């Protein structure tokens, strides 16, 4: 599993952390779909990309459940990477992030939120069905402490197509949250789907992103509009809640 600069070593004092989803929470869209769309510009992945598009279309039409989508997309993504050089995919991920609005817009929701959480003294932990190589590239912009994304096996210098880690599913997120609880203290959780419930349930402050997001209200402290509608009012409400939960004042 990939964990940014930290590699899962025990903490002498358990740090306070924020547990965040990525797709639909920090970033709009589906990272596997969007990143594969970039990869096909360089690599011959059209047949697999068509399968990914079809799965997303079936989900959007209500013919495929979200739970099945979180299984299908990582499997297809792993298939797409088979035979590709690790360094080539990393370079593509760096280019993908450089062109993303999160990197180009300093006041984007993701940058504002992670900056706020960092100022409150929280480590940023991302648990997501996005490709780990994409999360690695985003970590430089969004200051992730650790990230857990879809991992594909490597043989030598190339990907071998084996799906090694799929944190998209609710069960996988539950397992990771339980493992992290041994060395960190979740104080904030954010997500946009029921699969993210473990992130919210583990924390005293749970934020649901998206007014139509399907997630149990029992985990919800505050519901924010979509990323593109992040407002000064939303920020003010969240700052007040963070102060109540964490105490002290937030830096700017």
C-alpha cells in the first residue's frame, strides 16, 4: 500500500488526523475514468477504456449498483495498466494533476479544505478508490500525510495487471480505518457516498460533500454543497465546528 511520506510506523504519540475520500469529495468526477481517458492518448487502451466507460454509464443509468462499481472499476484499471512502465504511468499522473483545476485554482475546495485541516493540526489521510499513482501526484498539492488508493502489482519496471489494493469498497475502508486507529486519532471525516461511512463514523466531526450525496444522516455533522459551490458561509460553519471539536484557534 502507498502511504505518502509516512509508511505506517507506530506513532510515539497518536496524532490527530482527518480521514478523507477523494472522488466526489475532494475532486469531482471519477479519477479512474478521467485518468484512463488521458492514458489512452498515449497508450493503446481503448478496449479497456470502453469497458470503464460502460460501467460508469450503467451506474449513472441506475443499472449498476455503486457497490459493484467500486469492484469493477479498479479491476478494469488494473487490467489497463498491465505491461505499462511504472515510470511512464507516473509521468502521466504528474501531467494529469498539473492540468487539473485543483492544481490550477488556489482557492479550490480541495485546497481550501486541506489547508484548513492542516492549520487545525490534523494530518491529512486519504482513503479512496482513485489510483494510488494519482493520489501520489496530488499529495504535493494537497499536503496528504498518507494516502491509500488503488494499487496495481509490479513486475520489474512494469505493471503486471494484478489488483493489489482496492480501498474503494466500504469493507476495505472499514478495515483501513480500524488499522489506522491503532496509531492515529480520527477527528474529522469527509465523504460523498455510503462507502465513506467508516471515515465519518470514526470521527466526531463528519462532513458530507454534495447535497444529493447518498450517505446515512446518522454520520453527518454538516452537509456542504458540491465542490464548485464552496462558499464563505460553508467555510465559516466548518471553522466553527472544527474549533468546537478540536479547541483553539485556526491559522489562516
